C-alpha cells in the first residue's frame, strides 16, 4: 500500500505549504490483480478484496489526516501569535 500523505509529518508539510491539489493512494492485492502481474510485481498477499471499500477508507483516512494537520497548524499559529 502506498499513500502520498500517509505519514502525519507529510500531511503537516502539505498543509504548511497550502497544498490544494490531487493526493493519490495506491494499493495492490492478489485478489484483484492478475496472477502473472502479481508474481512479477511481488504482490504476495491479499490486503483487500473490495476496491470500493478500500477507496472509501483511503479517502476518509487522507481527509481526516489533512483536517488534523490543519487544526494542528492553526493551534501552533495561535500559540505563536499569543506568546
């Protein structure tokens, strides 16, 4: 599974620079990907089998992370302004 903004520090950095563009998420599972392609790309286990559910979860995860990072940035800004 690969997610551009999976780490909190990466999400915080994206918020800090005002990133307002596409965010991608990719994940592979032998349950969905062709067997030969799975072998060639070293996909060795089924991480999921419902791509719609995975996409919904990924979107929610990224949105929640960005919202959390935004709130953190606001709190840090307020602390510096009042300090």
